[in-house]
């Protein structure tokens, strides 16, 4: 599509010019709409039936046909107006429905299309905190940080660790399902099936059928602290999250710092490097302070209802240094606890000798946590497995 | 469908209005496209915005029967598609035992369509006249079922091992609703037309109240709607939907309330129609009720 965009007029012969329409489809595709050849054909068919003298009926019809999600639905009108009313200024450009918070422009395939969903966060308090917000524990963190995972500097070592993490996540899921099945092997007769089978034998139950409760997949929601004090671990946990998302059938991931971002879609990017890049872009521009309480509040308000069900475990990975009020954190944890089956809090600092959860935030959150465990190296993550299997 | 019998947008709007459903042209267009393209309509929106109502109104518009399939976790083919009537089959076997028939004949008799219990999906495609099939809360069903449903919705045929393939005699108007407790597959989303239902604006909600509760006085209706609209702006766990507004308005009529500002006590007590968690009820004490009622007046 070049810049030659004309306004659609009734004198176009009452027929939608196919070229114009294909251009519109391309703009939609560039904006992450799941439209392919099939949609183009149907769309053209609909457009040619529409009364071209009026634009609204065309808008209504195409909106129904071409949107596939709430995000599409919200952005469609803007894109439609820009394209059909534009005076050539719109090319295959990104139309941003969420100002600067839209996903990075490199995504062009359908895989990345869920990108804008993270923009539904109503922009809590995204203001940078400046120097004032720095955590009180930072200095001790720095002195202690001379151990464990943060050692890994050279690229080969890093890649090895990353592989291991992803493998671990997949093994965790495998173990989960297998154990579930063994535990629940109830030898109950499936009466419906027994009767069905016996019909073949004139009503005599020759072949019995048993009912085995099918293991239901556990859903895992990971909420990762990406603040400065955690930055040494962030890459490591991002890898872990990727492994989790790839291997659990139902998993969602969020990162927070001063506010919460839904990163599942970005993390599902096939290419690991790209995924990290996208995630870095999303998190870029944040500064100072960790608002765990506010981030959890945003989670409870905007996402909890849709991502948490009766068999969801929530895994929070954070050092618990909260610059917000501990009361907020406490209240939000209580709220979260009411919804989620289990809350696991992984604290990398717990692995350090002499660490006690004295951070105010940590103390506020602890009463609501089912498992508080260290996660400073791979062994500590692996040690979680038996616990997670019991969920 | 798609046989030139399709209703136009204006006609759909008119008929929706006649059955008490306040619709916008966007939704009416989607319904027209449902007929033209023979595609299902996927409706999303927050709980309580009236997604299910769309299917009911649609049944009235097409004067078609409504078949409802409520999805839940673990929904299987036995509950959604068909099941054999085992008891009757067993009885038939006993009765035919003494009869001098070949085994094949007996088998054919037992697996006759008479013994087939049709569940919603099978029922919907074997009717004489296209019904409206409401697949409610599809996000609650398992992914396997979603995939199966997608197959049925594209081929409109169901295969039954003992009987063969059943091909649709009528292609139903399919409405799916989702509360997005689970992300639906891209394939299903692309197969469907899409409509998102927002909580209504004040003017629209007022029209809905007037349409559904014809007996209500205009002044009270306006107050009720303004009150609920303001209440939705409070920090609540579960925002009251349109159904709640209607319940509450009906309750107030029943209590004989004429003006919201006059009886804050009764008002506060009747709020259980709107606020359905203990937490939300605690978040809206009587002072807040008075403030909102004052503004609504």
C-alpha cells in the first residue's frame, strides 16, 4: 500500500475497489489483527454488498467480521477512520490505541498479536520515583550479591543455565500431571459405559469400564518483581517464566516494578532473544522504587478474575522490598489469597545466609503465603517440585 | 441461511425493539452478517451486561426455538451431543430375546434412532427449522471440547459410530458467549463474528429499564440508572450489571419507593440486589448511599 489513499465515494461505481480493501486489510494485519485471505474474501464480499454512500454500515459490518478480541474491538474504529478518511498520511503504519504503551513495532506475525493486551492496565501510578524511592535495603543487597546466580557472566555459561531452567520447568509440569494421575486412580465403575458395553452382550455386563479422574492441569500464574534489587536475577527468572509458559498448558506471567504488566504474550515469542527484547522494551523507562502492594492491587482488580480459577497457584518472585505502604500489601495479599488455591513466594535472598524476612513488605505479606522458599539457584527451584506437585 | 431470506439491518433493529431488546446498529449488523455468512457470533463482555439476552432476543427475532448449551469444566460429548438410552436398549434386548430374528436385525433395532437421546448440539442441527443455538460461557469448557465444537460449527455434521454421520437439516444461528476466564483459541475466534458488549451508557440503560419494566415511573427510572452508573465508578470488586439494575428497580417498585432520596435506610438495605459480595457491601456504607442518591436526584 502506497500513500495513494483516496476517500471512498459513492461514485466509485458502487463497487469496493479491491486494491483499496486489500490495503485496509494490510493495515489491520500490521496492527495485529488476525486477518488472512479468508477474511479478505469475506470482507470484500460484505463490503461490496454494503451501501457505499454511507460509511457507518460498512464500519459496523467489518468490525463484526474482522475483530477477534476485545483489544481489536477497541482499536478498530480508529484504524477504520484513519484509513478510509485519511488523506494519504496513513501508510502501513502502526495505529496505536494505547499511546506509547503499545507493543514494539517489530511484531508482524500473528503470534505477537496479543501484544497490546498489557495496555489494559489503567496506568496505576507510573510516575518515576526518582532517587527518593530507592529501597532501604539496597546497600545490604549489594554487599551480599557477590554470590550465587549473579556470578554467571560469560555467554556460554548463561546459555547452559537457561537451558537448564527451561528443562526444569518442563519437568516440573510432567511430574505434576503424572503424580496427579497416580494419586487419583480410583477404581470406580463407570456405570454408563458398563451398560453401554453390555448391550453388545445381550445385557450381561461382560466388559467392565472404570472411571479414572482425569488429572486437571494446574494453572500457574507467575508474578515477577523486576525492580533494581532483583535485576541480578531477572534474566534468570524470565527464562524460567518462558519455560513455564511453554510447558504448562495454562500459565500466565506478569512483571511488576512500579506497575504491573501482563507479559504472557510477549514471552510466548518463539525466539528467546526476541522475547527478552520485547520484555525489556516493555519494562524500559521505569525507575526507582518497587510498588508490590499497588502492583498486586492492579493484578487483583484487572486480571485476577480472568486468570485465577479454583486450581491456580500463584507464584510471586520478589525480594519483598516494597516502597509502598505495608498495609496495602497486606490487604492485597489477603484478597489474592481468597481467590488463589496456593500462593508461593520465592525470595532469592532467602538463600543467603543470615537472611531473615525483615523487610516490612515481606513481613506484611508472609501471613498469606502458603510457601515461602528460597530461589537463588537452580537447586532451590528444583527443591520446590515436590511441593508444587502436591498442590 | 444465505438464501436471500436474510433480514435487513433496519428490520432486525425493529424486531429487536419489538421484543424489548435495546440494540445498537452495530449488533444488528452482526446479526445480518450471521445470516449472510452463516457464521457463529461470539459475544464477549463483563458479567451482567446481557450477553445471554442477545441469544434470547435473537430467537424471538427469527421466531425460532432457542437451544441452550451451558458449558462447564468437564463437559463431554455425552452431555453436549448425544447419548444412547441404555435402559430402553436393555429392555428392547430382553423383549427381542424370544423373537426369531438375526443378530444383525436385532442390532439394527437396538441402535435405531428411537433410542438416541439428542443433546443440544445434535438437536440443534436436526431440527426442521433453523433454531438459535446458544453456547453459553464457552470459556468454561475444556479446550478439547472447544476444538470439537469448532469442527461441528464448520461442517455441521456429527458422526455417531453406531449410526453413521448425521448431516444438518437446518443450520442453526449460533451465539457463543465468553467471560474470558480462559483465552479462546485463535481458530475459534477467527471462525466467529465478534461483538463486544460494554456496560451501557446512561441513556441506553434508561431505555433498557423502560423497555423491560414498563410500569416504572420515569423519574424513578432516571434516578435508579444514575445511581447505578455512579455506583459503578466506586472501587468495587464486582460492578453491578444491567440485570442487577433491573432487579433493583423492580425491588424498589415493589417496596413502593418513589424517590431515592427519601428513604436512605430502605435504599441501603435493598442494595443487596446490586452488591453481591460482602466486601462490596462493606465498601458502600449508608453515607455513600446517601451521597450517591443525592447526586442521582
